[in-house]
C-alpha cells in the first residue's frame, strides 16, 4: 500500500514539475481567435498564435469623463497615446497605462479661433511633438505645439483645381519629413489632398482607379455618346484612412473595392505593391458574407504593415513586399476581441493597439516568440540576405514545419548557394512555382551541359524507334482485315488521324460512307476523358493547374463530357429546323471526332512540361491555343459537311449553336439557383410551422 502511495506521489510531483517547466509562451498563446495564413489559392492554413491579448485600456472610467465614439489613435516615439475623442470634441494624450496626461481643444474659454475643436476624427504627431488634428466639424486642420497650445489652423485652401462646389471635410491627416500634409477629405474621390507647410493646395495625390464591371465595359464600347449620358457615372472609391511609415511611404485604405484595398504610395503617388488586381480580402470567408471593411493600417519599424477589418475584427500582417505573414483576431465582446475597431497603431516594441469605438477601450496585443522569430528572419530576407536568413527560418520551421514563407525563403537561400535540388524541394513544399522554375532552370542547364552527348544520342534513338514503330503498325493495318477485333483500335486511330488531317474527306466518309460508329464516338470521348484526368495527374509541378487535393474530380468529368453532349444536342436541334441533312447519330459521332487534337497531343504536351521551365510557358500556351483553334476548325467543317451546308450557312449555324449552348447553361444556372432558394424557403416554412405547432 505504501509503495502504491509512493508511486502516486512521484507521479503527482512529475506532473507538477512538467507544468512548471511548460514554456510560458505555449500557455499564453491560447487565444480566442483563429491564427492562419492564406495560400495563393485561398486555402486556410493554421499557424501558431503570432499575437496575444496583453491588456485593455478602458476609456469609460476616466475622472475627466468617459470617451464618446473615439475615432482615431496615434502613438508617438515616447509611447504616448493620442486619441481623437470625437463625441467629446477633444484630443486626449495618455500613457500606456491609461493615465490621462493632457487634453486638447476642450477648455470652455476657447473659441474656434483659439483652438476649440469640433468632432475631431484624425490626429497626427510630428517627431518634435507638434500635434495636427483633422478637425472635421470645423472643416480645417488644427495645429498645437508640444505644450498643448493652439498655434494655427489650416482652413479650406483656395484653388481653382478644387472647383466651386468642393466641400473640405478632413477626417485623417499625416505629415511627411518635408512638412507636407496628406489629408483624407470625406467624400473626395480624387485622392489625398496634398498641402504644403503653409496649407496651400498642391494637388491630389495617389487617387484610386475607377473599377469598371464587364457590363459597364460593354456599355462604354457599344453605346453611343448620347446613350451613355443617361447612365450612372463610375467614380473611384475615396480613401477612408492614411498612414505614414517610418521610412516615409504613404499607405492608404479603401472600403468597397474588390482589389487594391490597401496601397503603398511612392513620391509620385504610384502604388509600390505589384499587380494592379491585388486583392487583400480574405478568401477563406464563404461567398455571400458581408464585404470586409478595412479601416486602418499600421506600419512597424521593420516596415511590416498590419491592416484591420472592422467587419470581422480580423487583423492581417504583411511584410514590405506585400507578402502575408499571418492573420489573427475576431469580433466579439470577449477578452482579446473587438466589436467595432476604428483605429490601429503599433509602438516601437511591435505591440499593437486597437481602438474599439463600441466597447470604448483600447485592446493591446503583444507579439509572441513565433512572431518575433518570423520578423527577425523576414527582415534579413527582404534585405536580400538569403544565406543569413536560413538559420532563423529554420528555427521558424521548428515551431511550424509547414509555414510557407519559411519554406520559400529557405528555397531562395539554397538557390543563392547553387544547391538547386534542395532549393526545388523547398519551393515545391511552399508551392512556389516561380522559385521552383528558377532552380529547375539552373539545374537543367547544368545537366544539359554535362550530358549533352548522351541526351542527343538518346533523342536520335527514340526518334528512330518511333519511326520504325509507325512503319510496323502501318504494315500491320494493311495485312489484317478490318473485321478482326485485334485491329479495330488501330483502324480507329488511323481514321481519327485521317479526319484530323483531312477533315473535309473525313467527315464525308463518316456521314455518307458509313465509316462512323457510335461505339467509336464513345471510345474517342472516353479517351478525351482520360487525357482530361491526366491533365491533373502527370504535368510537372510548375504546370499543374492546382494541387491534387484541391481537384474536384466530379467537375473534371463533367467538364470533359458536357461539351460533347451539349453541343451535339443543341446543334441537332438547330440543324433540324435549318434543313440540315445529318442524323442525330451523325452529329454525335462527328462532334466526338472534333476532340481528336486533344486526344492525340495532350499527353505529349503534358510530358513536355517535365522539360520546360516557366520561362518557356509561351510555347506550352501556343500549343494549347493551336489545339483549341484546330478543334474549332474541325467543328465548323463538321457542321458544313455533315449537313451539306454552304460556308455562309455553316458559319451562321455554328454561331447559333454556340449561342444556344450559352443560353442553356445560363438557364440551368438560373433554374438551379431558383430551386435552391425554393428549397430553403420551403425549409423555413416547415420550421415555422413546427415552431407554431410546438
């Protein structure tokens, strides 16, 4: 019995010791929100928590009075917080513990001319402590010295460029190292207002581009000038916030756009982030959810930017090259959550401060060891120090072995060290096709140089063997009768080649000489289905359409079979009322033969991807386009020869068939959507009836 108690005591002591030795970061990193990165195709990939809730600065228990709808937050180099307390018409300076140090613009003796504020919605502090306020209600910028004394105001600038109906309502402001102001004026679509140190208007800066839908583009193309007059004019979205990075770049946020929601502007207002269609929205959200509302951006001393989404309380951090580091956060009323974030700031230590206008507090987040390690490694990486960043990235992988950015960076490090095979492995694990292609190109060049003789000799032997096999098969087809099953497939292959190379005679033979069989059509479409599936299985990593785990095989099969069935049915329906001579079996058989370019050349082209790098993708795309155009030409000739049309009528029927296919697909989508909505409606009625009955 004593031994039993002794063993239990030892076990209890061991558990206590393990709990004590448990790293504090692991316990602390249990947070009430998701932490993840998004892959290039929008997949949700969990990561360790990069930031954890640290503290809350309550704004409704102050002796000076509770805050009312605060709208902006700024942190100076001394870690002092400046809050635009909009509802109380004041700016409040406090320390990180929440103690109020000074207020601006609230003295009862003040007037507008002496510094009284009216619904200020933006605040910025210069390096010397000078305070600039976007005094929205007074329609001006207000300047205060470091002691809180009102200095001057910048009223609406006088400029012909603004127009007579321009309304000046500054809501956010920053100032660059030259003393120039960049102002977000509410409702202004032309960009940021740039003012010189004296407040004179110097022009608009970095305006968003107009985003035009496909329908609008068609209207603009085909409508006359008079017809377009009655249409609503498309205007660019206006900025809702602006921030200045430590190295002087201007960042903006915009709500409502489908792309370019965040921009990094250079000295002339151009966007530094690559790709004009860059979309910062979260693809892990399901379609049909509310649009994200990016309201602020904060840039730390390493030039990493964090943006915050008011709609979902989510924060996204990117490096200065625009690559996602991680996403975290959630909306709610729990600890570490936000209900309505309106401003975001970062201090010198990398801590994040989120101002919540509904909960009336500032929630702070501190970086975890994982985030600090990522920042250290990525800072070396963006500086081009790939070799030096390898070890820090290796430590990141010890925490998260599937962190894509670490794999990608380690691949570049190995590429710089000319270890191309290792680099290819890292790039493949990161699903970085561009990096993989660069490493593969160098590895291929070395192999070609060292083994050129062997490669050339093998190529000649293979070509000779292919030629001899062709001759042997040609002789075999001639000596065996067509009625024997053993030669039916070679005969079919020969006929497919003949139709493909001599479509006029080939389709005539299928229709009028009885050479077309329905079984042959099913064999051809079966072969097309096989090569469609192989299109996802055998191309090289660089050319695969998507990861195998993301392939929907039902969709692949449907996309292979539907064109044949749909075109045949619609074409027969149109030709039956257009004096077409072809029977429905002729249409099905002839349409199947139109797919022969893809049947014969898809597999060789897929095998070729194991030799090509992405630099030679233009050749791959060219071959794909040739096969598509070849198929379209066969379809046209099939319509003409099968139904005995002249060229003009064949063109008309072919176009009518294509339009008919589009109409059928559109009707299917509409009816399918209506059926889903009807089913949902019926389900809701059943639930309501069941509730009433209960």
